[in-house]
């Protein structure tokens, strides 16, 4: 069993590394040469990634009780900054909303305000690509704007095919440089029995994992829990 799992880990990592932003050919997933499981690394839990601000995103920024420094719409410019009165350009790309809030508050407190309370919200995310593959009507790469859920992402591909098994839908994602995967029950989500998770740019969504190669199915079946991203 240990040897079989090591085969799966290496095959999966090699094949999925090329998936970011392009359509994944599920049918071509095959085994690679076996290696020791200690070299491949143990499967362990990984947190979901917070959205990080990018160029073109629209933000709402509020400084408590300071209307002149509060804005309904700030656009992240091509340099990755937002422009604000008093403090000028503030780097925004690569930060979460909370991190940008702290950065703006620090700049304001250094010269102008005492203990400013700053709140940043992403009101509209710039276009990002996701891949929807497997048993869907129109597999392909799709553009999403703003917050998009798993159900909405599958709907972009005109929904699952009639014979799709919706109980195992895989979402592949890169978290802190590590390729990770989670399984979701799309049927339960549709019925309101499970939360509809948010998908992120560069996610690869595969509907009906029974249509994947035997090696990939073995990897997914080895996951101890659903709806939790785990590296491989």
C-alpha cells in the first residue's frame, strides 16, 4: 500500500503542475516511476487561502469617522498600488484585505491620525481564470469576476453531464507554493446540506472523479476528509 500511494503522489504532482490556467486532460493521467513515500512527503492538512488583492481589483476603504479618507471605490493600478490623500501610493497587490487595512492604518498613524480604524473590502475582483473539466457539458478555461462559488463555476461549463457522479468533485489549488486538492459533494451543496465553497483564480475543478485515472482516484480516495485542502 505504501508503494502504491507513493506512485500516486509522484504521478499527480508531475501532471497537475502543468494545469495552472490551462485545460487539464484527465484521460492522460498515468503513473510515473515509484519513489519512497518519505521523499514524496506525507499528506497533511492545509488551510484555505485568503483572497489576495491583484491589479485591477476594486476596493472599498473606510477610515472610521474620517469621511475625507473613506472611498466606495478605489482601483488597484497597474503598479499594484492604491492612491490615497496625505499618504500617496500604498502597495496593495499580494495583500489580503486585513493586511492592506493594517498597512494603511500604519501609514496614517505615523503622521496624521491616532489609532485609525481602517477597513478594506474587495468589492470587485479583476478577471481571473479557472479550469472546469471532467463530466461537464463544456469543459474548458473560464473567466470569473468577483467572488465565485463552486456551483457557479460548474454552471460556467453549462453544468454537469447527465451521467456525472456529483458526490466527488475535486478542486486542485496551489497553496503557499504546494499543489493541494480537496473533495466536495456537489449534490449535497445543491440540496443545501453542505456549504458552497468559494473558488479562486487558477483553481482546476474536476467533476466526477470516477472518470479520472485509477492512480488519481487512489490518491483522492486516500484523503481522510472531504472539503479540506491537502497537499500532495
